[in-house]
C-alpha cells in the first residue's frame, strides 16, 4: 500500500503545482475587478516628441501611466519626471509591461523639439515613454475631460509667466481597455509609487 500512497501524494502535489498559476490569475482577476473604474479615456489626437501624430489608439491594448507637466516648470515637474523614471525602472525590474505618457499642459511653448530636449536632459528612455503636445483646445479636452485632471493658467498673466501655469500632480493608471483605474499622489513619500506598481501588476496579470 505504501507505493500507492506515495504515488497518490505525488499526484496531489503535481496537481497543486499545475493549479497554482490559475489560482494566481483568478486572485489577480478578482483584485483587479475591485480596483476603481473612473471612466474611459476618450479619443484624442496629439503630437509626440518625435513630431509624429499620436492618439489614444497607440495605447490601445497596453497598460500605461499618464502624468501632466510642462518643460519650463522649475518646481514640481522635475520631481514628477524623476518619480516616473523610478516607476519605469522598477516596472522593468519586475518584468512588468508598462508604458508611459506625459502630457504637456503648456503646449503653446512645448513644441516637439522642446519635448525632445527635455527627454534628453532628463535621460528619459522614450522606447516606451511618449511626451505629448498639440493644439491647446485638444490638450485641454484630453486632460480636463478625458483624464479628469486639472490644468490651466492665470488669465491675467502674460505668455512668458510660466509660474501662472498650474496642473494636477497625480499619476493616472489606465488599463488596456482605456479605463481609468487609479490616481496616485507620488510627490509625498513612496506610498503612491508602491500602490501604483501594485495595481499595475494586478491589471497586467489579470486576463482581459
């Protein structure tokens, strides 16, 4: 009887190993479904730092993180870029397929050439990170109505007064279906970055 019990035990262990990936996916699916859904990013057509057109269709089917900045910003924007660089690096270390999009809220100044210079100066790896600009009305529609993030400038300020430009400081997580799944404040400690990477990993593992 001993060989029979031994064989049965081997079968049980083997079945557990076989079922474990399914259990992980199922747990991820349930956890991902419990993440908030804030709506769908609408269609947008803007311009990448390369000068080529870039739209929501370029992100379709991909999990990505969006943030909002402008190249003349001397205060929070460099910090946001540094945080995004950290997310990019840690996502790669975890084997997480994550893309990135930074939307300029100062598009009249931020031409593709200036975005390219900004990426170079901040050592941004643009293989999976796109910096975006475009006509002001399209940028405002995309940021305000699409991502539901504030942006604007003091109406009484001159065009050269970049201190009058303001914008939201959250990172936004968007799933492969274009659904807004999370807003993360990353300028205060490391908790926001940790939550972002955790939720991104759940969405990446969960089946669509």
